[in-house]
C-alpha cells in the first residue's frame, strides 16, 4: 500500500509570501500596513485566534486580497521542486464513503511512486481569511479537491501558479480548465425515486445534503424530474435537510412525523441519512417498508447490513478516487486528460423499499 500522511489543523502557522513583482515579495508586514493594523492582528485574523472586531477583520481580508498574500500551513520545501506527493483536501473522515475513496486514490498513485498527503478538517480551508491550507506546490506535485472544502479563490490562485488540480465531486470554479470526477447523480436519483413511484409510493420525502453540496443539488434535480415524469406534484414541505448524516436525518424525519406530515416513502440523499430515517421510523413504531419505503444513495458497506437491508443507488466510490488519482498523475506528467469524468450509478433494490416481496 502507499503511504498516507495526515495534516490536522493547528493554531500556529508559518507564512509563505507570494511575489508582488520581480524584486519585491508581499510580507505580513505589508498586509498590516495596508490594513492599518499590527502584524499581530493580521496573524490573529488569519489563524482565527484571539478577538478581532468584524470591521478590522474586513480590513485585513481586503488587504490580503488586494496584495495577494497567501498563508500556508507549512513552508517546507521549495516551490517547483518535485515531491512525489499529491495532496487532497477533504472533510474529517467519519464514514465508509471516505475510506473507499482514499483507498482508490492511494492505490492509483502508489505504483507510480507517489504518496498521499491529506488535509482533513471539520470546516473548509482557505488560503485567505480563514483556516490556512498546509498543502500546495511547496509540498505536493498536485492537489485533489473534494466537494467544497477549499474556496474558489484558493483554487484559482493555485491553478494560476501552475499546480495540477483535480476536482472530486464538484465542478471547477468558472473559467478554470480543471478536470472533474463525479457520479451521474441526477440519473441515479431519478431511478431511485422512479422505483418508489413504480411501487405505488406517491408522497416521497427528499433529504438534502449539506448546504451548497453539489451532489445534493444534482440528486434533488433527479428527485424533481422523477415526480414530474409521473405527473406528481412536488410538496416543498417534504424536502428537508438530512446533511448526509445519520443524526440530522433522523431529526428531520422525526420533525415531519411530529408535524403530522403524510408521506409513504423517503429518498434519503445518501446512505448515512437513510440509516437515520430508518432509526426514526423504528423509534416511532413505523413499519419499513410496509408504511414507509426508504432508499439511500452510495451503497456503503453498511447498506446491506442494516435491518431491513437498505435499497440504494450504488455509486462507484472507490473508482472515483482511483480516477481522480490517475487523472492527477497524467496532469503532472503533462499528458492529455478527460476534463469531465462522470461515473455510472446503479439502483440496488433491497428490503427497505420492496412492497409485497417485489422489487
């Protein structure tokens, strides 16, 4: 197996400066002077430590942007030197999804002599005005960006500096020629909801993912399209946020039931949310699939082991990681790549959505 290194967030960072001209580099002192504050204040704003007024924070952020100053979590190595390392920016590891994803990336790069350097956090990273990013051309040869865990400014800056980048499960910022690896989310969601409709379900809940999540938006489009194709109205009250997580999804379904909402099926957005929906139904003595059918998305390892076994849309999680890794290595080698890789999904029908023993 390849080697996996993990960076965890820290409170103290070294600062890497960026060229302002051929003879001058932007320093933290320049940012402080531009904003009319001390260097200590600039440091507190960047690191998120101490108390700084909103007005002062805005001045510092404006100075950082105007001077194009970038804070890095590590200044080891020289930009442009080969590291035989690729980086990934992603949320904290908590699910089977990420385990399969990382396995795919790692196995795609190890035979080429590369190692994986991972920055994992509970909140998105940014090179300016937020949690500094400890990955870049100073310690990686290329970067994989998962969903929205790195802001567009940082992506654009790295792209303009020539760092090879692959987007994983999100499109690139407007105007940037960056490869994207993703699922056919809308098609998979359409098939899941259409399956529920074909089995007699008419009032179908949709549990959205985290705010701003692109996979969630695409799955909602599939949900809406399936209802429209069956001439069924969309009840906006049945669209709630499950955040691709068990507890928020359980709470969302419990709230709907307490409100007296009528529904006979749930398209949970992903398998973690589906498990939360299952728990809510079980706790309130609701039969699944007798009274409410449930379908998830991803086909995580746990999907076949919960009771009842979870119907879901099988998504090639491992393959998406593998494709992201091989695409990034091609970019690093200067080889042509496919800029829009969409991986097929497949509906898997199990007991949570069968009616009278039929799929």
